[in-house]
């Protein structure tokens, strides 16, 4: 046995002296691509478990490259356990499948089976907003453990907001000295905040530790620095980056705010490149998320610097796109080009390309990945316009949405499972925004067990997404959550 993940070793370390075998099951989420059963069964003793692992680069020949990278074949019989994969990542995925069958750490009696498996999409993400509320490193690691169980491979880490800057940037220390602290949270129905300060940020050492922890579980950490909007914490730290020059305060209200980065000042773009340079030094991810959403243009319309830049670039309104919208496209392209020069790809929210009216209002570089959050058609338009796209519509995959958390019974899962996933997309992402989530313990309750449904969209073949089968498998997942001590919402019971 080699290179078993720490999470896996926790299970293997549990001895089962004098225990009667517990009936096991291969029911799990996401559903494996295929599973065939023999007529016999095998008793697995976790404390004595031996796995023969085989690296076979030819396994999965003919699959898409990303599918071959993660494919595995798991054979469990009285003759032993054999796990074959084309890469170390595939071995990780196969170990995770076996882990779920051994979730209670006891002697388990399982049907002999052969599992052949690989993912539907290369991008299978969960996003956590740490800008509005900071969550400790231990919470982030627990989320990564949960993601690994669901065969997810991308942790989208939202690190900057109007309400807080959460990542140490050594060239700009005031981003965390000032920008990571706000005076309080808004009180529903009142103008004033609650007066309870909220603060916190991640040092670069902590961020690197999280990157390493995620990598052990086959997960890439994608940082998001949201720009040019949602930047009031940065403006409070460095007022010269705004159109008016301030003074600004770290926001104590939610919503879309008018104060954004000034796109007309040269030193604003220099600031963005400096920040992204440090971010890319910390995070070796293929993708860097640049945000680009909800950027009001009211300050730019009145800003002499922005209007001068519009004139300099020869940007003109064309009936659908205003000059200021074209200025945002230019600004985002500058940031994206800087990211691409370091061998990475940028991701932006669909606002940069398409608006709520489904009109194409921007023209980002076609190497940019579009995350379609507004509605399913936003992703469809991005694909039609020739972009790689991520499906993450608010109505189906925002797990923080109050209406979704209030659903009961079948509707609780159907909101996710019935999402109209477009063809030819890069992948699927679920998002948890933290306006209403201030305590770490409440995160898991909001995402579990619906993350099992998300995993079905991300990993499993469309033909295997049978709802009756899913209900049986998700019950097994709920047992696993309980065994791990993870809180979950019983709304579907």
C-alpha cells in the first residue's frame, strides 16, 4: 500500500477485534460510471487491509485526456483488492470510493464488485466566500475533506470583498491591516450595523498550507480577487485607487456598492498586477479568478480619469454596450493578459460578457473562462460565443440561497438535480456566499446533503442520474456524514 491520503489512513487505522462484520454497500454519491457484481461477498478488515495498487498509463486509452487522468478500476473480491489507475490522481479517486464503503471503520461485508469510473467534467468545484465572513483554517480544511469525499477537484476561494480583504499581500500591508476589519454586520430592516467588529485574514503561509492540504486530496485551490467591483475594502486601505479618492470605509452593508476601482488611473492597474503577482506566487493553480461581476459604472461616468482613458482607447457606445462597459472589458483584458503571461487562465463571472437581459455587452479575450451565475442561459450564451464556460446558476447551485435551504422533501434535491446543464461546458460549480453564514458550524448544514446532488451533476454520467437510485445512495452518504461528525440538513427526510 502506498501514498494513502491522511483521511484514508484514519479509516485504515481502526481495528475491528471481535466485531461482527457490518453489512456494507457500494451505494454512494457520485454514482460510479459502472459497477458489476459477483455472486459472493468479501469481509474487509480495515486494520488488516492490503491493497494492490497498479499504475497503468494505458488505462482509459480513448477517453478524453482529463478523464484518463482521473479514471480508475477498483476490483474487490475474496482474492484481494486491486486498484488500477493511469495516474496518481486516479488512485486518489479510487481510494476515495473504497473509503466510502468503509466509512464506519469497522469490519465490513461487501458484495464482490468491479468498479470502472471516470468523471463527466474536468472542472468540479465548490466555492466558499470568505470575504463577507472570515472562516478559520481548520474550517477550510474540513471543507476540503468534504469535497474529497464527493470527488470534487477545484476549491474556488473567494478572498476579497467590499466587506473584507482576506489574503496577506506583502507589498500592500494595509489591505489586511485596514481592509480585513469592519465595524459590524448589517441588521435587517435597520440602517445601522450591529456594532460587533468582524475581522480575519489568511497569511501567505496559511494559504500555502491550505494549497498543500488540498493537493493531498486531489484538489486545486483557485483564488479569486474580485475586480474592479466589490473592492471597497481595498479602497478603504488605499483610497487613491478609487475615482473620488475617498475617504472610504470597509463596507458594513451587503449588496452592490457604487465605489469601485478607478479604471482610468495607471497606478490602479499597477496595483492589480502587483496583487496578482503575489497571488500567483502562492497559488500554483491553472486558473486565477478575477471576478468582474456587479461593477456599477456611476463613478466611471463622472470620473475624469476614466473618461480620459475611454477617449484615449477610442471606446464608443454602440447601442448595446456603453463606453464604460467597454472600459471594463479593456480593464479585465489587461488583468487577464497579465495572468496568461504567467501561464495561467483567468475565470470571470458572466457579467463581463452577458447581462441580466441576456444581451452580450462585453468582449473578453476568448482564452478567458466564463462562469455563468445569473441563469442557465448565461452559460449557454458563453458557449455559443465560443468560450469555455462553467455552469453555476444562482437558481440551482447557490447553496446559500434562503429559498433553497427552506425547501423540503423531493424539492430539496430536485433544485440541483433538475438543473438544465448545457452541453460543451468545462464543468459545474456550487457556491456558498456568506452574507447569511457567519458561523463555521453552519456551513456544512447548508451544503449537506445537497453536495451529493451537485457531485452527481459533476462526476456521474447523465444516464446514471436516476432519482430513485440517488435517494438510496444519498441515505448512505448521510450515514457517512454522521460518522465523520459533519452536520447535515435533514430537509429531504
